[in-house]
């Protein structure tokens, strides 16, 4: 036989007809499962060493040889995002970590590592000839039990403001302790907590702006009062105004093209050109007059402002700021309480915004504009300083994680003890559950407990401590009813988490638990991988 | 070479070869039994691939697309569609599952497996020397018997009784084989509610155009919700516009808020300063006029298919007219339909009776990301509903969307025709028993084919048992025996391992329509494949 009826011979010598396209691949059963396990575990192992306060960083270098930029980070989501993987199961893991980042902002490494550990356990169970569906059944029971335990461990200091602030500080401290910012931990804790408390319960991270300026050291980072716009004030304008009335506009302030379609200027003599030009200037002048009739003394435009209108305004003593981009304008209008104007026919001062002072400041070597004492006091700007741009990027990522965790904590109010306490408590609960379940499912429940215990084990390993000893001690302590025991990662012994102030946000932990088990289940349910022939790329 | 060419060459009386088919050496040809065998093998390879996805314990497949995107699913139609199948007969099976999907929406895996099983037993019969057409005829007669028997033994349910309990159970049956099974009850309730909202109970019809399933990654499956209205993935055109409009009077426009662009080519030449000024004033007037037209019509929210000029955008905001721009044509029509609005192509044609009404239009935001959507609720005319699916990531959302589609179809089918048969392989086994009974009275050769059909039907319960980790042959035999001894029993494979085989008690059922469709479609496709006795194909390019 030839042509379309060609096919491969299988082990028994039967002809398998070629059904898929030439280069498509199809792997089934054990092979498919194996490849997804290998892929997922490899990805999990990759980020494993970054877990915990003693986790190591990774250097990420672009695959493009022309691109010299490198990134140094230990943020799980950042590492995974920049990986190019071909393995579908690995892609799932990366996806789940990304979602964790979008949803709660932290715990991205934990998710990937935990899902990897679950799959490692599942691999063992499958070798014992336990069907994946049975493992999944067991896991679902275990997740429900673990979640119940986790919720029972949590408490909140909702009523007591001081205690709650203390909780917040502890939670940020725990998050930051595994990041680069650990050296200036205290400084950044108060920075993050202050800026988040200023949001007054809003969860809009956009109101906290982070500006990075190379130079100085991390300690010089500060929380600015009000809002900072990284733009320059036009030459000739005044550079500071008290209680200004600010107009925020989005209008073309160049020559203001005619929008009527198909119009074209055609002239037959030089004089006419001059006339048109005069008309053009006249038009712009009238527009400026209209704007000035609102009575602003600061004019901020999203688009460019040409010299002529600028000079007209400056003459009248108006501070002019041009080319503030979309985000800048939207933030400004929110912060200052101004409307974004595009036509100027109905003078109405109430459309203008205001703030305490507006002035030009210098951060590092660059100029920026600071709006102080804004009406909407919720906005704030954190200016990060640091020795190099790599450091600043990583600091920004760490700060982002910290802010996300804080916002989650404020929303949810509940916190739990860190240092592996919750994981070990959950695993004890699932172990106890396993003993009450008849049938093979109990093996899967036990495996779930083992995977949970792997998390503190890995953290301890990364710190160079005797993980087996520590985790088993911790397990015994929790089993004997301790509510605060955990691993002290500075000394490598068991410690009291309440005294050490190591707390974590419940919501982050819960989401990590759920997403990781969801991802692991998804990978485990697969028994076949069909890969289409890659699209032919042309032009290479 | 000689053997390969021997098939195609004809010789005249002088022994000279002459050409029957142009460029025959470049074509591959198989004919006769060989062709049938090859086709059947290919079709069986496809059905074997789906076999492990059947039932609540079925496994998922990862499908990597040409561009490297990953899909995880166990929905038969989706697997077949994304599989990049090249073989011509395998493509027939892909179409088979697709037509089941279009017609019924569920049972897409079952139909392919059934076709595979039928082909397998056809192969045995062909080997015995039966003519393919006799096999086809026998299959068709058996199919008719099966359908008649199923119709006779089906059960009419009062689906609306007890707070739609039965509809929900049917949706749960459909969802329990999917990855979303840990949230099956919630999703089933949503599906039932959505269908009932738009169902025309008197005519027993459900217009699926009124149910939209929108997905948005983020949140978790628990956040999936039913919105009694329309959701569009857009935001208000100006960030400061009102986010909520109560008692909305919606103006739907298909003209941009920009100066007009006549379709005929034209040129407007300005030759002096006076004209220039006039033109500028004219331009300003356009915008003012547009907004006035909208305002005068009494509308309080604008939905536009095109973009807005900055100035127009601000004027809309200043006149307290929230607006949504760049809304797609399909959505525009849906909104117009639901709110009773007329789509207006020119500003001058706006009038108050052309506006659509809705109780509330609002903008909702999600999570820490900057995603926004517009929700139109309480539409005047019809009861359009949207199911907004949330989930951990895009893969889950997509899969959940597919699952919900299946569940919606199941509920719709039950409302259309409330006769049901029991699942878990029960209906197939009953049909198989009936055929075996009738076959003994059959004098013609077709009896062999009919027996083959009966055997093939058992394959469904075999596959279910296999996927659930039971001994397939033992289980099927036992089930058959039980039902033979007591025809009132409705026993099926106990997939979840609860120790009960009575499908009535477990509430595992499917609509009769779906099952009948499966049997008929599979039989037709098998007939089509068996009738092929000669295949020409271009051989490999070399």
C-alpha cells in the first residue's frame, strides 16, 4: 500500500493508518501522562529553589541575542512568564501561576511548587496501579478538608485598629522577607502599609503609583504625599502654585486640523497663504481664550501643545503641562477631582480640579511634578531609589507583591501563622481524614498530606537546615495542640510564630491551595496529547 | 513497482498498456475489500482515541494547536475539531460528531464510539463474505427496531415538577463527566435557569440566540453567574461617565460621532481665510448638532458601532450621556432585539420611539486588573440572558463554556421533548436485547448484520465499564442478564462506584431524542463508509 494508506506499524505488526497530518504527534496513555508529569515537575523544580526567605534568585536572559537586557528575580510569576516551554503540562502550570498573580498577587511560586509536588505524589500512586480518577476523588476530599482546617486556623483583628495594623505589618514582613527588599524590611513595611491604609478600603491598586529612579540606595525610597507626574513644566511657566485651579484636557493644541473629510487648502498667491496662516493663528488664539475663560491657572493636556498656544498661556501666568499620557490624565482627573475636557464652550469653574500645592521637584536627576494635598487623599506615590535598574525592577516586583497581599488582607481581614504552621496543620488534618476513608482513595488523601508537608520541607532545605528533623518536630508540635509553632528560618529551629510576628494572608494561602490542586487535577486527568503540525512559517 | 502498478494498468489485445487514468503512477489506489478494510481501520483508530473520554470517569485530552495553544477537554466534538485530522474517512467521523453537536449538543463522544463499534462488527461480516450493502441494510433495519423499542419504552417526565428538579438532574448528568464536575450543581442550576428564562414553554421551544455564554478568565468557577440581560466586553468611552444608568433609554447608532464622510469622492478646496473660518465653525456645529439630536430624542445612553472624536466624546459626557463605542455588529443587533430599539444609521433619524428600553445599564469591573464590561439588564422586549463564566485560567473558562453549552442543550432538549431513556449504557443494552429477540424470527441474510448491530451496541456499556475501572465483559453480561430477566429494570453501568446499578434511582437519564439521533447518525455514517469500494488519492509528493 502506498500514499494515503501509508501507516506506521505498531508493536504487534498491525498497520496503524495515518489519520493525522504528517507532522502531527499523538501520544497516549502512559506516554502522555509521563510527558505531562515530567514537564510539570521540571517547571516546579525550576522555581523550587526560590521558595522561602532563604530562596535564591534567578537570572533571566532574553533568547534574542540582540537583546542584552537581563532580569534578576525570585518572583515565581516573573520567572515562569519568561520561560519558553513546549510541554503542554508545563504551560498549564505557568498559566496557573499567572492567574495567582492576577488574582491575589503573591504566592505564585508556592502554587507552582505545590502543584508539582502533588504530581510527584500522583506519579508514585500511578506506579502502584491506582487509576487517576481515584486519585482525583481522594484529592477532592483532601482539598475540602485542608480548606476547612485552613479557615479554622485563621482569625482577624478587625475591631482593634492597632492590632490590625500590627497584623498587616507582620504579613508584609513575611512577604518581604523572601524578597530582595529584606535588607530594608522595616522601612518598606511602613511604606507599604501606609500607602495601602491611605486607600481607605479601596482595592484599586492604580491609585498607588510606583516610580523608579536609579541612584541613591533602597533606604532613600519614600512615600510621597499626593501625586507625582513624571512630566516637565513648560519653560517660562511658574514652577510652583498654591491652591491652583487645574484644568485637565484632552484636546489637540497643535494646529488643530480640520476634521471635515476631504477638505484641502488650495491657494493661488503668497498673500492668501499669509491670510490663511493668520486665520489659523486666530483660531488657536480663540481656543486659548475659551480655555482661559474657565479661569484655570494650571493647564494639563494629554496631547502635545505647540509653542504658540503655550506662549499665549504662559503670558497669562498659566502653568502649562503637555503630553501627559492617557493613564496620567485619568489618574490626575481622579486625584484632583477634575473633568477631562475636550471642548471649551461653557465656562464652568466647577469642572476644574484643585489641590494644595503644585510644584516641580527633583528626584535623582530628573524633574517631576508633585501635586500635594489632593482632594482625593487616597492616591499616593512611592518613589523607589536603588543602585541599578535591575535592583529597581526587582524591588518594584517585590513591592507589588507586598501591596497585593496587603490589599487582600484588608479585604478579607483574616490572617494565619506562617513558618509552615498552616501547611503542617492541614497535612495533619488530611492524614487524620485518610484513616477514616475505606478504599484506595485514602492513599490519595495521604499523598495530598505528604505534598503539603513538602512545602515547609523545601523552605527549610533552601535555608540549608535539616528539613526532615525540623518538619517532623513541627508536625509533632502541631499534633500536640500548638497553635503557634513554626520554623524560625533565621535560626533553623522551631519557634513561636506569634512572638516572631510571622503571619500570612489567609486569602493568598487559600487561593494557592485551590489553584494548585485544580491545576494538578487537570494535568492528571489527561490521557492523551495530540499535537498539531506546527504552522509553517514563511519568510524565515 | 509492478505489483503496485498492476492494479491500474489495462492491456489491449496486443499486450500494449494503455492509460486508464491520467498520471496514474502518481496516484495511490485501493479498491474492493482492501478499501473497506483500510477505511474501517482509519475510522476505528479515531473512535478508539475518543473511547477513553466516555462517561463520568472519562479522561481528558490535551490538544496543542498549530500555534502552540493548549486546549484541555473531554468534549468529543471539540477533540475531533481540534485534532488536525487528515485522513478522509476520519474526517467523516469528525463531521459526524459535529452534526450531533449542532443538532443535539450532547452525546458527541458516544456517537463516534458507536460508529466505531458498528464498523468493527461490519468488518467481521465482510470477512465472512457478506456484501457491504447487505450489511448496511441489516444495520438500518436493526436501527429502526432499536429506535422503535426505545420510543416504546421511553418515559415521559414532567420536567417542571418539583421546582425543575428533573431538569437540574439531567444537567448534572451531563456535567459530571467534565472537569467542572466539582461545581456541577451550581452550574446545572445556572443552565436550567438560563434556559427557562428564554424558553417558550407553550411552543416548547428555546431560542438559543437569546442565551449568550461569555467567558472572562479570573476569579474562580464559583463566581460564574447568570445575568438577566446582555453583557458586552466594552467600557464607557469617557472614564468619568456615569457607571450606572437606571431606566435606560438606549440610542443605538451605526454612524460615528465624527464629521460625515460621504461615500462619493469629493474634494473641498479652501482658497481664502474667510472660507477657512466658516469651515471651522461648520465643523464645531456638526458636533453640537449631533449631541443635540441625541439629547432631543430623549435618550440617556448611547451605544455606537463606530468611534468618537475626542470633542464629541467630551460633549457626550458634558451632556450626561454615557456612551459605549466600537460595539460589534452582532452585539448591536442583539441589544436592539432585546431592548426593542431600532438601529439608527443617521443622527437626523433619531426619535424617541426608536429608542430601546432597559431597566439598568451598568459597568462592572473585575479583580486587580483593569477589565471592565457593560451589563444591560431588564431589557424591554425579550428575556435575553448571559452566563458569565469565570475561572482560574483561560483553559478552564473555555472548557467550562463548552460544558455549559452541553448542559444548556440537554435542558433544551428535555423541554422540547420530555421523553427520556436511561443512561449508563442502559438504553443501548435494551435496544440490543430487543434486536436479538427480533432477529431470531428473521429469515433473510440480514440477520447476521442485525446481530452485528446488537453486538456493537454493547460496546457503549463496555467502554463505560472499562473507563470506570470495572471488568467490561463481566459487567455487560450481568447487566444484560438482569434486564432480560426483568424487562422493567433499567440497569446501567455504575460509573461512580456507589454500588447501585439502577439508573432510575441514580437519576441518570438522557433525552430520547438525543439517543435516537445518535443511533441514526452513526448508522448513516457507517453506511456511507461501507459503500466506498474504491479510493483514489494523490500519493505522497516526492
